[in-house]
């Protein structure tokens, strides 16, 4: 088990830190070859759910990621062009720093 509240998994996204609405986490980038790209997430998508957790802010997203471990399959719901899209993400271990 991990010490603290850190997470050992990552989607490989860049959050839009300037987006202040409480209606999801908008992403401005997706790492090439990362889990998010492989699952089909795109720049401009707005993550509204990770697994069973609703995502309204970056803090909700960060909290949701603490519930998953390397090797998990995660359903992520994004809003793209006004429609909800469900994507399946395979979570690898975070590479060592």
C-alpha cells in the first residue's frame, strides 16, 4: 500500500489550470503514447467522471485517481462537442522519477 495520498497511476494528460468552471476537468494536452491517448482522449475534452466518481474540478480528478492502482481498467467519461463519450483507459504503473 502507498504511504500518503499520492497516486501511483497517471492518465498522461495536461489539465487546463485556467479553466475555473466546476463542470469537469478540461484537458489541454495528451501525452503521446500515454494511457489517455491510447484510450482516445483528445485535447479539449472535459473529464466529468473517473470510474464511479463525478469530476467537477481538478481536485475531484486528483482524488478519484487515488482509488485506482496500476493494471486497473478505468472508465472515463468526457464531454466532447457537447456529447458524453465513454472511454476505457488501461492504467500502467507510473514510471520511476
